[in-house]
């Protein structure tokens, strides 16, 4: 495989002539240490495969948290020119609109005091966690269709909706494009966390880097925050499964040849492309409603432990997706931006972010791992110039789940986290071991790269004090 070469201190490139089928270069935001870690799996080869997609413009991009995924690498970004550039379900992923939502509580870490463990425990009781776990209330028929059409607004209030990317609702959603099997899988899962790397984490604001932006976001040093990470559960997984199969069957009809069938795609303007985008939007709306319902459960838990006044004063900072394809205009072109494990990061002045944040830039949340920091960033103009308004979404795996389990037992990790002052609630020691902090890249280094690249800047660092996982 052709080795990436450094273009500048934060950008590496595999040129388009490295392979005969590449239409554009493959570019990675990284430093020399991160690029060495990235070489450890097949993600660079996958990024070159993405560069073969019909209609792709500029380059196939990856963020410093890139790692191997299904078809597209996680941390990958591709913009295809509309109307005839392709849409690829693999460029969104199986967990459509997996994303993160940050809530800010009206008290400090010291004020929380000895109630921390009770709060984490109550959140674990309020938010169902685990593979296949259902909520206590099923939604079917017209009630589920409303969620698929309206997103956050189906279960949330105006203040939360205003502080959600795209107001928590992708346009063009069509419940009829979602299979009955997908609807059945999602019918009981609204307000549930799932498993894997999904979590609800109680944190404290350890340090503020940008006082003005933090003030606009409603954050202050030592404040208690709650970060929610979840997606579209079984419904989104089934939508991806359905449409990968459907697009794989019509590749020949559109004269599309691919180096990897996991990239199966169709022109965005084709019947298959339009149908997928309508189903993806519906699944994305389900995910926003899911995180909204989790936030509702978290507030209820806060009310039971800290009182109704604290619950009512717990405000949403923002909610942002990191697995989605969106129609946007960049560099004078109408494009479909595939972000798979990558976060929108629009800068100050953008009309697509809430007015309260417009002078600071769009909030971006970068989770670390259970034992490391997470970061609040703000989008910078460089993201529009260099990466279609995009930055990273996390630290990024460096070890597989199997490799992580070989190195530590879940019970040992639980004990280590508790000794570090982090209250842990997880029904699965196996799942806990798979998400061990050492299985991930250094989030501080990842964030430093995107800041040096001009994609986003640091606003605050958050430190975990309690974690609930599936």
C-alpha cells in the first residue's frame, strides 16, 4: 500500500495516482505519532477505497481518530456532488445518527458532594442499558411514525430542540421507506442506551480554555455535566442492513464498480438513493428522539436525587450527530456530506447554529474514554476551508474489543476506575473491558491535532466522575 506523505504538520496525503481506481486523494489529519497508530489496521486502505466513489469531490478525508470500520473507516468523511454523486449507507454506518448530547446541571462538583454515587445509581435505573434492551414503553404505528418524522420535537421541549443540530429533525424523512422489521426492532427502544461504546457519563468541568465561548454555552469551571452517547439502536441498524443489500443488487444497473462491496451505493438522485436518504432521515430522527428521551430520564433521576428545582434548571448545551449524510453547500457546490464517526463543526457566524452560539461557533463534543477527559470544542473557519465543516468525534480505537479483553478483566477495570473516584454502573464486565481506556488513542493528542489544523478550538475539558454503560 502507498504510504501517506506529510503535506503539513497536521495533514497527510495518499495521492490520487497511488491507485488507478482512485478519483481523488485520500487525506488524514494527524501527527507523526497518530499516523503510526493509524497504520496498525486497514483504515488507510479503506480511505483509499472511499476515494473511488462516483461523484466524490476534493478528497476522501479522515480525522485523527480514524480506525477500521464497515466499508468506510470510522472517522471518515466524503462529500459527493449532487444531484448525481452517490450516497453510500456504509458512509453513514449501522448506527445512523449516533451522536452526543451534553447537559449542564446547576451545581458544582463540591455541591454534589456525597450524592454523586446516588445520582449515578439513579441514572442507571432510569436509562435502560445493554444490547437489545427495551424501554418500558413501546411506540408503534402512528406514534412511532411521528417520532420518525418529527425527531426530538416528538418527545422534547422547545429549549432542547433549539439546542440540537438541525433542531433534532432531518428533512425528507419518510416512515414508509423504513421496513417493518426496522420499525419492530426500534419500537421498544426509545430512551435506551444500547451497548458497546454508548454511555451516560457524569462529569465535572475540570478546566475552561475559552471563557467567552464557555459562557455562551452555559458552562463554568467545576460544574457538573452529563454527557449522553447513543444512536438509533436496532432501527438504524436494520435500515443500513436493508439498503446495503438493496444497493448491492443495483450496482451493475448504474455501472458502478467498487473495490469493496461494503461501499455499496447508488446515485443520490436514483430511486434507491432517494429511498435510502428518506429512511436514513427517519432513523436519524429516531436517534435524536432517543437521546432526547434519555435526557428526559436523566432529568427525572436528577429530580429524585437532587430535587425538582435542580432537574428543571438542568439545561441542554447541545446535541450533535456523528453518523449521518447531509445535503450542504460548500465551495459553491451542492454536496452530500457523509460523516461517519465525524462531527459537524460550523464556525462563528453560521446561520445553521443556534443564535446563542453564533458568536462563539458551534459546540462540538469529543468523548475520551471512561478514565480520561472529554472535550468541548467550538467550530473554526478552517473546518469550512479544509474539511467540509467537520472535525473528529472521539479518541478513536487503537485496540479491537477482543484485544482489549485479552489485556484486562472487567472486574479489574471496574476496581481501577472506582479507585480513581469514578463511580461505575454496568451490567456487563465483558462490555466494560472492551471499552478500557487503553483501547483508545490519546484524546488529548487527537484534540490538539484538530486545533492545530484549524478545524475546532478547545473550550473546556471535562473529567468523568461517574459512568453508566451497557
